[in-house]
């Protein structure tokens, strides 16, 4: 068989189930204490520093990283369990999630030792927040079109230009960004980009919030004007960021956050329908549950591949492609079924509010972390079509 | 996967490759390929994979048998291999020795019931029974007036069989039993019911559908790299690439759901809600994938894939036909939805995340 796309039926080991219980108990305590409301995905206050520190104290940040950097040397499957429980509970993970999923692993691989020693333990404690500086005005998914310049100067680089759609930049302590250090060559359009560790809240960086159609302010425009970055904040190879950035994407594209973002509307629909559904509701719910189950089996399978040290680039792209399309369609399918919910359902108002928010969230889901079109290009390459 | 599983699956794969080449079968209007294939499968002990050695079978594990069905799906072979395996498995539940030759299971649809009378005779009507016309024996699941289940071996010659064909052109018949005395009948094990039989059949069909989708992806990719239109290979058009990426997604989802369900059943100690979710979800998701994936495969092939001469229909139509066997995806979606609602909203995630 040419394609040989395998998604082995990985089962979570027993210690994951113990961990799951601990995470559920912790989240129940936090909900009881009023830290967050699991029925409100559209919290205004998604940045909850105190919650981040508590998650760090529990040992649930940097779970797979070496102990000498504050990590816990646990498995990707254990991390998977923590991530999915947090997501399903609508926990306020914004402050630590990007650092834990992506920025930390980049630093582990490419940062100089003293930077790792300084920053990674603080991520593990839930003290610091990261943003990712990839997109620029007029570049978007076309990473090679990035123009923001890093010009060599004494002891470092001067940064000039603008990043955009940067989630959490307004609260971030650091950003890992790619800047242009050389023009692309005729032979290699991907040449000339370099990855940097940017310390935010420094001179020469201005963060301008951009409102979203959900009513949230999560995106930002980040303008650099002669911002200085020291030499030891270069991550990896000068002009070689493209390869570094793409090799990390399996982590970003296959996790439970890539199919569970609107999951709460399904739970709320089941609540509204009650325990004696009519045939249409039962069939609709059954099909949706079959989908989420299948997505999760695929996602767990990719976590197993990561644990085994593989780089499942194509498999991760498939999970992201069908996962985000599913979570995008979910509020619309739930809306169709909700039309038949009794007026007297006690959670009707909650369901309607959630549907409103999920429907507004949906358009971004197939864009963030690689657009559907880009992902299908990667899958097509994996199939040998290009 | 254990080493031994690979050997059983590799044996099946080799037999199919040698004797069930899709192109050859497609050109063989008289069906002369069937006898040598069935003989080779029988010689290898594959039709009775799931029958223990002391019941006349080859005593393969459930997982090994499922890997044979995966291979059978990739070749979309129209012989009653899955059906005979299921029948042997059903008979083995009651320690009834399996006879030689082709078998199938009755009933094959959730709406049909076979009843057993006080005198041990069987009555009832079962529709959509795959390969009933080709079978020498039926493995029958029947219930008495109290709702207790029995498993019986029945001589096909004692039943009335009305011939029918499914979408893929394979036998899908109506079987009527009118006070038929079985060759053997024994009580089913405690807790064994029609749902379990149908879901076992459903998982078998899910693996076959997933296998057919794997082949549809393969032949579609190959064709797109051969066919030239507008002065370039159609595989170089972005629209075609994106369609094939979607087909890969459907194929991967079907395979993931089906293999996960097979693994769940192979390792289950009881038939609980988690196993029910795995098995029903596989049938639902694979059926949806058959529709979407098959549509894309035909689109990539253009009009040529619509012709009887081309092999594509061997996979696409069977995948569509298999949706209906052992409960359609609509039926199982209702059953799964009801079970989810009875458990309640707060028990949904614990169910999904149970494994």
C-alpha cells in the first residue's frame, strides 16, 4: 500500500487513569472555589495567573521535559490526559498553554544552556506566558513572505517590522518569533529566516489589541521599532528557521485542543435533550459522539507516535484537518438538533449562549495552527503527489 | 501487533494477492476465480480462524482474525470469508463444532428475530443475510419466549432462501425458517444477545470498509499520477491534491475507528458501554467515510471510474453496501445516542475518555 497511514489503537496506560482522577479532582476544587465556570467558554478573564501557578505546583507543566530544567520526565500520553481534561473543563489555560506545548520544546532544542536554565523552570512553575510570532500583515500562512527584519548590530540584532494575529502578546512575557536575517535565495525560497527569543515589555515593542468577532481580545498586532535582541537569544541556525519551525508542528497540530474547542455544546445538548431522546435527537447525538470518539482515537494514536520518538507530520496534519473541520461544524449540527429541545429544558439559556459563542469561534478554528489548505498541501506531499 | 498476528495476516494477504487480483476478477465474467481462492483460504484455515482447535478450527486470536478481515477489505473480495468467520465464532460461543464449507450468520439485521420453540425448532425471517445462497450452513442466534438466547447450527437446505443482491452485486438474501430442526442447538453464554452478534458483524464490516478505502486511496493516487489533462498530470492540480488529502483523511479515520474497535473487542473482559461505544462508533464513522471517500475516489477517476471495466467499483460499491449489514449507521447512531442520553451529560466525557 502506498499511503500506509497507520493509526494504531494506542491505549492509555494505567498511570494515566490515576493522573486523570487527580486532574479531575483538582479542576472540581477550582470550580467549587469559583476560579472559573466550566459552562462559560467565553470568559472575559481567561488570563488567571493564580491558576497557572497552581497547575505548575501540581507538576502538570513541562511534564515531558528533563528534570534539570524543572520538568517531570513523564510521557506524552500523561501530558495528553492533562491537556484534554483541562480543555473539556474549559479551564483558563491561556497563560501557560503555548509555553507548555510549543515554546518550551523549541527552547529545549535550540536555546543556549543558560537561557534554558533561566526560563524553562519558570515555565514549569506557571510563572511566565509565551506568544508565537509567525504571521505578519500580508503574509499569514505564507511564512516565507515574512518581512520583519533582524539587522546585525554590535552584540545582537535590531528588529523592525510588525507581527499580527499574535495570540496573548498583550500578556506574554516572551515571544518566540521568526525574523528575516537574509533575503530568500533563488534556489531556496525558505532561506533567510531566523528564530529569536524576544523579551516582551522592553523598549521598541508596542502591542496593539485586535478585537475578535466573539467579543474577546486575544489577538494583537506587535510593532517592533529598533528593538534590540542580544546574540544569545538567537534560537538555532541563522537563516534556518523554516526547518526548525516545521519540525515542531506535529505537537501543535494533533493534540486534543484540535478537536475539542467547541465540544462543550455537545455536552450541553445532551443535558437539554434529557434521558429520553426522540429518534432524531438520538441519531444526531450518536453520530456526533462517534465522530468525537474517532477523532480522539486518532489524536491519542499520534501522541503515542510522539512518545515513540517518531515525527508523524502527515498523521498530525490529518488530525488537525479533520479535527478542526469537525469542531467547526459541531455548533451548527448542535444548533439543528437544539431546534427540537423543549422550552422547559433548564439549561436552555446556557446552551443558547454557548452556541452563540461557539458559532462565532468556529471560523478561526480551521485557520489557527495552519490553514486547512496548507495542511492538505502537506498531506498531498505525504501521498507523493508533489 | 504480535509476531503471530502478522503471520496470519500475511498469509491472507499473500493468498489474496495471488488469487484475488482485482483486475483478473473484474474480467472473469464466469466467476472462475472463486473456487481456487476459497480452496486456498480453506487450506490455510482462514474461514475458521475464530474457531478453537477443539471445535474444528484453527484457533487464531480475535486480533489475528480481525487482521485477516482488514486484508480482505483491502482486496474487497466477494467470497463469504467474513461471514464464515463470524458464523464459526458464533457457534464457538456455544461450543458447537463448525462444519466445513461456506457459512453465514442469521439474523444479520437488528429488526429481525429468529425464535426457538419448546420443541427446539427455529422459526423466523431474516433479511439482508450476506451470502446465504452460497452457504451450506447457517449459524443462527434465536430467542425463546422468555428472551433467553440459543445458538444453533442449521442446514441451509432446510430453509427457504429468496435471492437478492446488494449494491456491490454480492448475494444479500432473505432467509425464512419455518419450524426448522437444527443440526445442533445450545444455550448462548450468559449475557450474549443479538446486539453482541450484530456489533461483532458491524466491526467486521468496519474493518472491511476501512480496507476498501485504503485501496481506493491507493488506486486514486496512482491514477492521478498517470492521467494527464490540460498538459499536466492531474496530481499536480491543487484541487485534485486537496481532494486526495480529504480521501486520505476519511481513509485514516475509518481505519483508526475500525482498528480501535477491533482492539477493544479483542481485549474486552465484558461487553460494557466502552466496548459498545467503540463498536458502534466504528460502524457509524466507517459508513460515513465510505460515502465521502468513495465519492472522492470516483471524482478523481472521472468517467472511467464509472465503467464496469474499471476496478474502482469493486471497492466503492462494496464499501457502500457493507454500510447496511449488521445494522446501518443510522440504526447504531440512534442506539448510541440513546445510551449517551441515559448516562447523562456529565457522563459523556468520562465515556469518551475511558480508554
